[in-house]
């Protein structure tokens, strides 16, 4: 069942999203070789506390951190750690902010220092694929239109779209209906309407789309060890159009 949100609820989620966006803008300035994903974790924890917000991922299904920090071949749900980031790495910082009970979810990939041309292209294509998906996320369209726009673009650039993790409705808890795959066919699936709030969060791989899971039960990485990137926004379908609640 898809729980539709009122204008007031969407406004509250937008407040959470603005804090999240501000946090990502700060992270962009912090990331450089020598800084660790643990440093970012500590920064996020403090930033949210200062803004009277809470890290919703901490404690969610036993997850222990405010952020997911996925480095290089890690697709998602990487644990923050003290190893310094180095030139050529990419790190995806994903978090869910709770502000007065309203949630917003956004992930962003960051280049560390000098990265290869291929990595630069991976980041650019993944980000562009998110915005192509968002463009299709409007009342009257269907869920499949979003996945199709993302997949067809990503594959035309020679990369692949992760299947094992998808976007999701968000509201009272992090994961609600609808499911939002980043692959699929146009004119298929649930029709979009006002009041729907969900994430679009394509994970794009340089090589194969398949993933494997680490022994920690959480971290997913590419089956072939090649790099993976991700950009995620929470969006709301409203009568004024589609709003990106986590826009930076
Ligand atoms: N933010 C993630 C998403 O985009 C959810 C992470 S679940 C956690 O779906 F437990 F790892 F926090
Ligand atoms: Co997320």
C-alpha cells in the first residue's frame, strides 16, 4: 500500500531535506586525501545534532552508523572506517535525516583528489541518470518510465545499473512502497500521483551489474571489483509539480 502524504507532511520532509542538503554541501568541502569516512561520520553526527536533527539510519535494523560510506567497488551500505581516503578513490555518503519526525534520504558520491577520466565519467553519468529519472517522476507517468530513462541512458554510456537495490517510498519509516527500480520498461508499473514521496537512487557500475555481500551482512560490492557510484534524492509529487526535497 502506498501512503500518500499531505502538503503539510511534505513540507516537514522538505525541512529535513534542507538540513540533509546543507550537510552534503559541507561534506563536499571536507573530502580530500587523508580524511577518512570515519571523520565524515563524526562530522555528520555533530552537524545533525547542532541542527536538532537525528541520523535515522543509526539503529535501523541494527545498522550502527549515521552514514553509509561506500568506497570504490562498494555499491552501498559500506561502514564508515578510519582508513584515510586516497587520491583516485570515490566515496558515496548516504544518510537519512529525521527532523521533528519527518524523514529525508539522500546519497552523494564524491571524488577524492585526482581521479581517472573513467571515474569522472562514472560520476557524471550516474548523476545525470538521477536527473533523467527525476524528469520522468511526474503525476500521470508510471514507475517504469523512471527506470527506463535511467537504464537506457546508463547503458548507452557503457555502464550498468545495479538491480539488487532500488529506490523506495519514504514516510513514517525509511522504506515504504512503492518500489522504484532503476531499470525497466516505459508505461509499466504503478501510476504516479500527487502525495507520493519516494527516493530515486541509481547505483551505477563501471563493469557488471551483479553484486556480492560482505560477511558483515551489510556491505554490497561489485562482483567484478570495478567502481560503483550513486546519487540519490528524495522527491515529492505535488500539485505544483515534482519537488526535490533534498536539493542542494
Ligand atoms: N539510505 C538508504 C537508502 O537509500 C537506507 C540505508 S538503510 C541502513 O535506501 F540501514 F543502512 F541505514
Ligand atoms: Co539513502
